[in-house]
C-alpha cells in the first residue's frame, strides 16, 4: 500500500492538519482505516490516536482509493458520559403524596 498526499493544509481554527490522500493498493482489497492511520502517524511522527480517517472511497474494480484524513494537534480527550442506570441510582426516589 502506497499513500500519496495530494493536498495538505493547516486548519489553525480547529488545531489540525487536513490531508487529501491517494492510496495505491495493487492486488489488495481496500485498506482498513486503522492501517492508513498507522502509516500517516508514522510518516508525520504523531500518535495514532491523533489521526482521524474521515472516509476511504474505492471505485469498483480499481486498485486506487481516495481518502481524507485529519491530524489533530492534541490527543483527543475521552469524556465519560453517565449511564442512565447510574444516574437513576444516584437520585433519591420521591414518595407518592
């Protein structure tokens, strides 16, 4: 799998780098997003968690794909959402009047 960067632009507002890619994968199926992210991360010297692959498009019968990727400046922060069960258990039950 060969990845060629067609367009690279800085997006200062969102603190990221946007990439348009052409991927040659002769004799192989459409590459997985994890594989593409790993190669982009290695090429740009960032952690794989900072690379977001938006899409990978392959025309039927073709050995080339088009893809759009983003390289985030910072690692994404995982925010845990409260589950409905834990929220219900934390709230006291009001007796019926």
